[in-house]
């Protein structure tokens, strides 16, 4: 339940990877020594540790084609924990080193093995592993921000705050909490002298008007092949994000998700730890199960006591009968040019009012585009010749027929080769859709403003919203071979 | 100064060993402590100064007593630090905890550690700031954390304070209650563990423990408990799965107190951060596992909340609960539900890759209620994981490498279990198709990471499904095609062949692959062959030639066709690297079991290399192989090359090119350097120069003094006359016990001069030096240009019993002034009269001449007896006058090549006078210091 050491590695001003911060927990090391006995392996010094870690991550010697230690084909069933092979007088295998990496940052920690070390215990028997992962993920969010684009600008200044952050969340190697994003919380004013204990995860108390904000976002993914032998795939998952400004040490709030009649049940529900209790029926539906018509289909009640900061109350997946946009994509190779034909059809149940809707058509492993002779029935076409990319901007609305087409020819006669991709060779190509539809969900799931209950003195303002967005929405060329993306289809 | 400290501290933590090699731990510690006491230093610097003590206490405090002293120092710093510097005080507590725990002060209950414990408990109880600003709260939190760490490292340290801690936990309403709860739970867990180790402990003891009214009897037990707690078992997690045993405390069903404590802890666990909640639940699981009187059902009300959580550590602790209590807490429906949940989480979009990989690992080590195998750490599939369920986890090209391989591994296990029929067959077909799509990505020239992933996936596939020939044979075919198009992947292929051979010893797939590769290489048209391709082909063929089962004719045909001058320009190009790669193939062929049938073509290839290859070294090497091949019998050939093959066989692929050259011979041909001197030369004890002149058969020398002088001078017409001095040395081992060098052979000593006063020395050979035998005598012949004292550098080359040749340096040899003295070189048949007349002649000459000659007087206080002893000891061989003639001793030192020093030694009233005459005034300072030395020695011994 503790970690022996913690390392933060990043690129130094665009140069080599280096250790920007490290912390060893000597008392934990002391325990590690007596727990492991003769099989104890000491933590090597920084430079050695870095080199061994980069080798294991496949990041060392990037100029060399093959390095035996790095590229050995022997599969070691060890992820997400790495083994570092320490050489020299303190020879041995340092295990389990956990790493997370994102953008310019690699974080690593070494959890304490608190069960007999021989034979090697499974990761699942070490609580310190999941705690280490949580600590690393928390630090990563703290250092890079939680947004989709990591903010590496402020990285330096936030790295400087790591020591004081660790004093709060992990002073002696036992992770107590994850750092709050942003500046470390200053000790808040004395809060309550009542008998109610303040949750440890609540940094202070809200004073003022009560506001509860509940946002529901559904994301749809799809793989469409336009091929009879291959079933098209799509899935939907939703997340409910809350920001609650409510007075009290431990206020009670209940948010209820509802489905329309005949809506398919929400599956794989995961809840935030501030949810106080759950009904067993909420958890029963699972995407890996055969659909059971009798399954519970709401309403889904989530009673909780909110933390101060915004948080993800719950997430779910849903099985919807049709994809929102059905597409077909056909390419035909003709003497030095490519004949392109795309059709997109908006399903009738979908609100025809987009925030945006774009289709991207990249072409890989070809020379740069020369002449592009394309016609679209709606929207407009942007051609980016240096990226070999067509962007079809469909705007806010499909036409009344709810169907749009694009036809034409492209000549790849440019002077230099365009971008390459190992997957998309020959006629393996795709259209990728990016769209967002405000105020709707595919599953039909919604949060009724009146169903949000807050048990506090003042009447709160309640705001709810919902939207549908796309992610990894691919339509593959039906005349080429398309990669398999899921095993669901084969059974 | 502050910036300097920041730099130094960061240098220390980057490389403590390097930093401390530039100073000593004591000095560094003293500096740290001084600076910590310095009022001028800012607190931010002081916090920095504490980090070496926190992170490397045992390096900075090199003994327990230093640790104790340091802790006392730090505590006085703490006592003097104003309460408002909370951050610094927090760090001081952390540093104290680290120092005291790591230097074993806590374990030995040292004074400082007991004092520190009191300080911590005081801080933990001090809630005086609660109504003011709460500014001391971080300090209280850290104090609790320090107490928890002390208890974690020295279990049962706080058992006696359980009631106090419980009270603090219950009273606290600020966020700090978490720190108290964690501390309390750990102390409770350790105390109960300690009780389980006492014989006869039961319900009352438990009650007493919780109530805090510890009886005297129990305290005695406590002491014995502390002794046994040195065992690290108490530090270990008690949740070990089906094979682990948990020590138990038999209380009967009556443990209301404990139950109520546990319920409160569980109910309040919701108020803790998820990480602390997980720790708390883990500790409580251990407690309930140790006390069978408390039913596991106590956890039941919390299960749904935990099973629905998105927090990895909370779900993990739930799995550990299941591991500990199996069907006494989880029904089979629960089990099916949890497994499904894990599958869902293993591919959940909102989770990070490491979390998903962790959940996959949890599936492979799923704590089943009724496990079939005894979970010995190996991966096993839970019974409930059907192909249907697992199909959610099939690998796809959209996965990252780690996920792809983890899924590939898991699905392989699933389909292996299902067999080749039905769903297993379908699944296997899918896996193979997936492998093929990876292969086609490699074929299309993807990045390095994907290449490595493909080979790992291929290895996994073979590992599980090598026996399914329709796939493994097809894979061989596909791989050969891939190799021809991408020869740069050769090292990956060789690695795959090696690993499949090692791990799948029953399968011949690896040999099959190599055979197929040999075929495609040797059958491909030579016309388009680049030198890069050729080099990789040769590496591959060298690996193929290691396989005794593979027929090598086609390899030889290939070799011969690439080096035949008419068909290829390789020979005329004379590329050294390629030449060596060809030789490497040949070398493997030389030890191939089918060598008899390869003899002629192999000899032809070597002959071609000898005659036509444009690089001399390759020619020489080929000639050696050719000679070995044509003159040695097979057994001998194998013997000669065997050692090299063992060392260089399968491993040498990993070595650099230069190691391949000379292969086995290199180590024996290389001279290695010893780490330190192995032996040295010491002066041999002087052999008795028996009687010298007197014992010889005496004839009269020339009568006339002038004639004597003339005869004496004539001898020097031969320039080599009396020009050398010979010194006797013993060659002895230096007393270090390196048994490797006990027996040394063929020692060749080499000397080099440090000045220009002597002629260069020749090397000296010593046949052997054995530690158990008497040391060897070495005669060193020096030929002075000027007879001054000197030093010689010495080194040696020798052979150790294992046949390795070594170079070593000996300690310097110092040649003293008196070692250059020789007796007057006169013909041996001259009597004392002759020598005396030469003495007188020389003396007179020196007195009358100026030039290089000089006279001097040296006086000292010596008793007569002392003088006699001195003459006897140091001058006897050089004495010209009769030894019985004690009024005046005449002494003559001859110093090659031409110098003389003459002494007339007589006792005068006040002192002994050494009248000195020399024909080389430059020697005066040396003789002066020599006389000073011997006379003072004489004074010492006699006074």
C-alpha cells in the first residue's frame, strides 16, 4: 500500500529524456529490505534507473534498428508493471515498476511488494499497484491538466510545486490522495465544530447560492464497412458530469437518469466514489452479456454528497439500434487517378441541427494530390494538398432529403510523396466523421431538471444539458480491405 | 549560498555515491546540521537540506549511533523552530522519522526515538488550534502520518496507545479524521496480529486491548511479542489467496467491542479519499480474517457501492476481499458479475491503458470461489471466462502495443482451452488473421515499435499454437517472404528462431524456419543483391549453420558463388566486414556434424578467399581455417574450435563485430592488465663475501707504487672493465590472496630508467613463480654512466595457469648510493701491498690535482668500539689497510665506470675524522649523506 520511489521524466527543452523529479521513500525501502530478504534489489541511482526504464519502454537507442535487450521477442506477461534488469554489484530484477505516459511526460513509481516475493506474486495481490496507478494518474492530471490537449507550457512551474504537493498527498510513500488540479489547496478556514465529520476529499465548504449543474455527453463510435460479409459496428457511451455548489458539510443530492419508453437499458455503469449507495438493479446490465429483454431500464437514481470541484458522477454504455449517420465510401483506381464516391445519410431519428459536421478523407502512401475534381451535393470542400486531405464541411444541417453525396476524381501527380501510414495502403482508406449535436442523446437518456433533488435549506438553481458527439467514426472504403476492429462480430 | 545548496543537494540526490566520494558522509552531515541551525538560512533552503536525510538517511548517517545523535540534533532544531513555520516543521518530522527508522533506532527503542514518539503523540493530541485558524493542522496530519509509518515499520510500537488513538479518531471532525482512522486501523491490525501469536490469547485479551486497560500480564506478553515481531511476517499482507494461511485469534462469537469498532470504521470509510478507503478496507479485511468471531458479512452493505465504482483501487480491494472470504461473502452470481465487470473494465473507453492492463491481469489471476488449480502465481483462466465473454477483448490493429499483446496472450489462452474445434477454431483463425494483418503492416514498412510488436505477437502465437501445422507452416512461408523484402529485420528473425528454439524444445518449428530462410536466401537471384542484403544474409546463414540438422550444401554453393571472382566483385572489393561474415559462416561449418560431406566445397571456398580476397587479414584468417580443416582430424578441429564456439556460439550474435574476429582465439591472444601489482622485487640478503682479498692466494703485486698505478690504470683500456654492478633481488608475491595468480609462468621482467645516469637494462626472464615455492633470485646488472642513486620502473608480462597472458606493473626499485660501490678492481692475485700502493697513489694524485677532484672532512662522535663495528659492518669489503691496524682505516670505494672515493678514518681526541678524497667532486654530497646515515645508525644502536 506504499511506493518505494517516484520518478517524473520528461524531455529537456526538446532534447533527451531526463529525470525532472525523483523521490525515494527511505522508510518504505527499509520495509522492502526486510520483506524481500535475500531477494531484495535496491533502487539504482537516477541515471541507471532512467536508462533501464527507457530500454524497457522501447525508447532507448532510437537510432538503432535492433537492440537485443529492448527488442527481444519474448513476451513477458507483465504489463502494466515493468521489470528493470539491474546489473552490477546490486544485480537483480526490480519489479513492479509502474509507468504512465502522456505527451511529453513519463511518470513511474515502484510499489512495495508486501507479500512473499518468491515465486513472484501476481500484480492482483498487491494493493499498492492499483494505488500506485491512481497516484501516477493523479500526478499526471496535475502536471498536464485534464483537458484533451496536454498543457506542457506550465509544466515547469507545476513541476516545481511537486514537492509541496507530495507533502500533502504522499509524505512518506503511502499515497493518501491525488493532487487537486491547479494550485495546491491552502488550508481552509475552520469549517465545522458540529458533530458531522467533514469528508477528507472535500477541501472546504461552499457558502452562497446553491447551484447544481448536470451535463450529459454521449459519444458515438462507429466502423462502417459497406460490405455484406462484415457487420458494421457502432457503440455509444455517456458520461454525466456535475458541478454542485451546495452548502453543508455533507449535503445530499440525488440525480436521476431517465430513458424514454422502450429505450434500451444503460449498461456498464461506473460511479464516482462520492455516490453513497447503489441499487443492485442499476449495475446488472452489461455490454458483454446477451441482452436480456427483462433488464431494468430506469429510472437510475444516484444519491451522492458532492465534492467542491466538478466531477464525473457516472458513465454508461448503451446499445442503440442504428448509427446516427450511415455512410458508404467507394474508391476505384483508374489510370493514375482515383475515382471517389461518398454518400452520407442522416438517420431520421436524429435531430438535424449540428453544432458542426465535417468529413475527413485522408489519402496515404501516395504522391501528393495534383488535380482534384470533386463535386459535393451539399456543404463545401476544403482541399489540403500538402496533407493529402479533403475536408468536407457539411455545416449545421443536412438537406431535407437527409442525404449528401460527393463524387469526383483525384489525380496524385504531385512532386513529392504525401504522408504515409502502415495501415492504409492500396485501397484501404477511410472517411472519418466529426460531428456534435447539441441537446440530444442517441440512447434517449436525459436528466430531468425536476428530478434533481437537493436536501438543503435554500432552493438551488439547477441546470442540465446534453449533447451527442462523435469519436473514431470511420467509414471504410468498401472496395478495399478494412482492418478488423472488434471481435464482437465473429461470434 | 542558497543556490549553491540547491545545486549540491540535487547533485547528491542524483548520484549519492558519486557525491560522497568527493567528501565524507560525516563532513556532509556536519555541514547540513550546521546550516540547519544557522538563523540566516531561509526555511526553503532548510527544507531542501532535509531531503538527503529523508531520502538517504543511511548514507548520510553511517551508523546507528550517528543516527541517534542526528535525531537529537534535529529535535532540538524542531524545539527551537517557531510554530508558524509549519512547512519546515513538517519536513523536520519526516526527516526525523526517516532517520530513526532507517538507522534502527526505533527498533532498539533508543532514547531519541522514545522522545520523538512523545513529541509526535503530543502534536497528534494538540487540538488547541481548532477554534482559531487551524494553521497547525498540516503538522498534526504529518505527525499522524509519521506515527503510522513508525507503526508500519516497527509493528506493535503503539499497541498500548490504541485507546488513545481511537479517541482521537472519534473526536476529530475536520478532514484530519482520515489520518487518525488510518493510524488507528493499522495499530489495531498489528495488535490483533500480535495477539494471534500469543498462546492462549482470546476474547478477554481482545477486549482489554480495545478498552486500553492493559493488564500487567499482558504487558509481559507484549514484550515477548516485540521480540518475535522482528520476523517480517507481520509486515506482509495477510491476504494471500487460496494457498495462504492467516493466523487466527479464537474469541468465540462474543466480540461485540471489535464488531462495533469495525462497523463504525466501515460506515465512516465513505468519508475517506478513495486511496485511504482502499487501505482501510484492506486492513479491516485482514482483521476480520484473523478474528473468525467476526463474520465477513460485516462488509456486505458496502459491496454494491464498491462494485460500481470507477476507482481502480476500490475495485481492487473488493477483489482482495473476495480473495480473502470467497464464498462466505460472495455468491456464485456475484462471482459471475465481478468477472463480467472486469471484462468490461478491461476495455472501457474512459479508463487509462495501464488501468485496463491491470484489470486484464486481474482476470488472469481471478480469485475464484472454488479454484481448480492452486494459484501459484501462474496465469490461469477463470472457469467462467467463456470465449463469448472474452471476445470483447480480441486484439485489434487499433490497440496500442501493450494492450494488443496482453489481449493476444489472454485470447490465446482462451482458444487453447477450447481446442481447435468450434469456437476455439474460429477464435484461432481470428488470431491468425490478426497476426497476418500485423505482418502486412510490417511488410508496408511500419515503425520500429510495431515491428517489435509483430515479432512478439508471432512468438506468442507460436508459443501456444505451434502444433497447429496449417498455421505454423503458413507463418514460416509468410515470414520468408517478409525477410526477402525486408532483410534489415534479420536480427529479429534470428531472435525469433532462438527464442522459439529455447522455449519450445519439442517443436522443430525454429529449425524449419531456418531451413526455409536458407532456401530463400540461396535461391534468390544474386543480381539484385546489395552489400547490405548480403551482410544480413550471411548473418542468417551463420545462424543456419549452427543447426546440425540442416544440410549445408546450398549455403556453401551460395558462398562460393558470391566470392567466385568471375561472377562477383566481392573479392576484388575486399570489404573487411563482409569478409569476416563469410568467415563466420565458414567457422560454424567447420564444426558442423556433416563436415565430412562438406570438406571439399568448404576447402574450395576457403581457398578462394585465400587466393582472391583483397583484404590481407581475411586471407590470413581463411588460411588458418584452411590449414585447420586440411590438417586436423575432426575431433581435434572440434576441440580447437569448441571453446570459441561455446563462448561465441549463440551469444556472439549479440556481440560487436570486432568480437567476431578471431573469435575464440581473441581472449588468449589479448594481453590483459592486472588490477594491482601481483609481485615485486625485494633486495636479496647479501651473500657472504667471504674473506675477499685476504683469502685469495696472495701474490705480490708490482713493487713500486708508480708501477702499481700504471698497471691499475691499464686495466681501464678495455672500456667494459669493471663497468657494471650486479644487484641481487628476490621476486616475491605481494601478499594479496588472489589465488588466480598463485602459479605464474614465463615471467618476463622489463625495466625502464627514470634518469640518464645508467645505460638501458635488458629484459629478464623468470621461468616460474609459485606461491608455495621459494622465491626466484633475479640478478640486475646495472651499467652506470654516473654512479648516482636511482629508481627503476619495472613491469612484467606473464602467463596464468588458464593460459591467459597478463601485463602487470611492479613497485619501483630504488637503487641506493652504496649499492653502486665495488671493491677496488685489481687483479685477483695482487696482495694487500698492491692495493695499498694504488690507494696511496690515488690519494696523492687527488691531493695534488684540482679539476674534478676534491677533498673533504666528515666528523662525528663515535666511541672506538662503535667505530670498529661500523667499519666491520659497512666497510669490510672495501678496506685497504689491515683490519687490525686500528689507528687509521683506509677505505676505497670504486664506483663504475671510473670514480673513486677514498677514506682515511681515524679517531682523534674530540671526534672520529673521515678524511675523504674523490676524483669526482659531484659524489661528495652523496657520500656525505651516506656517512651521516651509517654513523647516526651506529650512534643509535650504541647509545
